[in-house]
C-alpha cells in the first residue's frame, strides 16, 4: 500500500471504530506488530453481520497467540458492536491451521468457492464460514 492509501485506510478504520462499526486489535512483539485482527460491520441490510479478518506473522505461529487473538476479538466485538448478530469470514482451503482454529471457536463451514484464489502459482478454493453471536 502506498502511504496515502494506508493513511486513508487507517482514517477509515478509526472512524468505523468511533461509530461502533469496527473492532481492531494488534499483537506486538517488542516494537514490531506481529499480528492483527479486525471485525467490521457490513452495510445496509447486512449491517448486523461482522466480517472477521485475522493474520499472524510466521514467527509467532504455533504459540497459542492466534487463539488468544481470536478469543479477544470475539469477546471485544460482542461488547463494542451490540448490533452484531453474525460473524463471517473466508479462509483458504489449504490453511488447515486457521480452519481448525475457527471451528474450535464455533465457526461452521457455509460453502466453498472453487479456485477463487490464485496462490503460489495455483488456484485454490476459498471456504466461507460463519458463527452466530
């Protein structure tokens, strides 16, 4: 992202947080951000649906940090997004670690979009998951 695009994104996220339309958490190791999670409420007729995104740096995987981050964002979003009734997400079919984590926290598979992601020179399916709040 270019600086101007990044600046607009951050300003947009801050506005959504102030309007109780988003929750955003980061994980720091020293002075470096090694993980982040966000839930953004969708718009209009889907305004009761939060969309989850989560990412972790490779250096902190398999240490329980992803579980703690997911647990924290779910707990905080229930408190700060009172209109949210449902959370959805997408995950690569090849990301077994993430899929297992989401299932552990009550997410269910809704469906798959075949070959919707081009990753490492091949097309892979995307799994859609959801969880009621």
